[in-house]
């Protein structure tokens, strides 16, 4: 933080004095703004910025506040000051002593108060667009190992992957297919930064025109755990017809979720293996499985020191 005082006193400023001769020529030569040389205070470098005819781009500040107050400078706010420091009629009147023989002095004092405070910014995305990524998995029954990844795809300027356990994961191993959406490891986030995204994970019904989701197809316990962790904001389950994509329809589970550390992600144990492998359900056709992720990035947070 930096203390900024706007008041009158008899002694000069402690950190910087800026003297201007032939002040009126600034306006006559259409010089709208002048930045002084750098000066140091509190371990930081500063400049004094002067608009001789006022700064018309700044409005809304109390023009005659004379009390000292703390102002916070940071990466998104590197300039603070007073757009209406003193009326020009008052400043130009030589009887007031500010401008004498077309010469004036400006000064600055900056007292830096170093703190450990952190500032978090949440930036929501206006009219966010959804990105649909389709992962066609051939020779599904021949997948080796417990974990498989899709190629990297981009949604909302973030890189993502689908993570698949064809034989399930954890307590649901050999019982449920497990499907996850995660930020790619190349995404660099601090431990406190997050990405808010609505995500829909689907497995395509490749033949039937309609598919209804039965409650027993979803691992409700895993979903309840995520809700209790407050990472899941909203849950949307379509229990009627699924979501159409081309000529296919899908089992749908959609959530709004806070993604944080890359590598972690959202995804329940998605579907019972016997239901997946049942040929009458058409999720596996000619040993091909179609997995789809729809991702809409709704907002991002950023932590500033």
C-alpha cells in the first residue's frame, strides 16, 4: 500500500520535487501529459504524472478531498492519483502562490506499507462458448492398463484431457467405467487459482434413437462426495432423452465444477460395465466406443501478491 496525502503545508515533500518553468507553454504546445523521471521510495520506482489542463478521462473522484488515505498499487492498477487536484482558476491566480512568474513546483511523497495480503480476482466470461470434443476409441476391449488419456484439446483458452478407466477405478474397479475431465498438466495454476467450467461427459448410444438414464447407472455416492466438497456448484442430469449429437444420442451427466490443480479433475464412475457391454444398449459397436466432452469455461480466478 502507498499513503497519498492531498492537503496544504509549509514544508516541501520528502521524496520528489518537480519544477516547471514556462508552465503556460505546456498548454500552448498541446502537451496533455508529462511523466517525470523515476524516483525511488520503499524499494519501488515511481513517476509523477502531470496533466496541465486536467485529465478528462477520469471522473467520479471527490475533487477536493484533503485527507490522507491508503491506496493499493498492483499489477492491474499501476497509476493512482487525483484527476481534479486544484481548479485551474485557483492555480493560475498568482495571489495564491502556486504559479509565480509562470513557474511552479510539484512534489510527491510515497510511504510504502508492505503487507502479506493476497488479492483474488474472479473474472466471469460473458457469452461463453461451449467446445465439444469427440473421442472415438477403437478396439475398446483391447485397451491395456488401467488408465487412458484422450488427445489434448482447447476450450476457453485452457487445455484439457479426458481420462478414462475402462475397467473402473478405486472402489468401483471391475464394476463401473470411470470417466474424468481434467486440465492438462501443461496448464500452470497456483494452488489457489481455479477455473470454473460447466462440463458434460457423454458415452454415445450408436444405434438407438433414444436413451434414458436410469439412476442406478450413476455412482451417486461419488457425486454426493463432490457436492459436499463444494467443488461442484450445479448438477444437471437429463433423465429423458439424452443430448443429441449428429445422429447419436447420449447418456448425459453435466456439472458446473471448480477445476484447480492440473492433473485433478471431475468425473464420477460413469456407467456400470455390464450395462456398457450389453449389445442391446449400443454403447459398444464393432468394439468402438464414442466418448464426448462438452466444456464451457465460465470464469477464472487469479491470485495477485
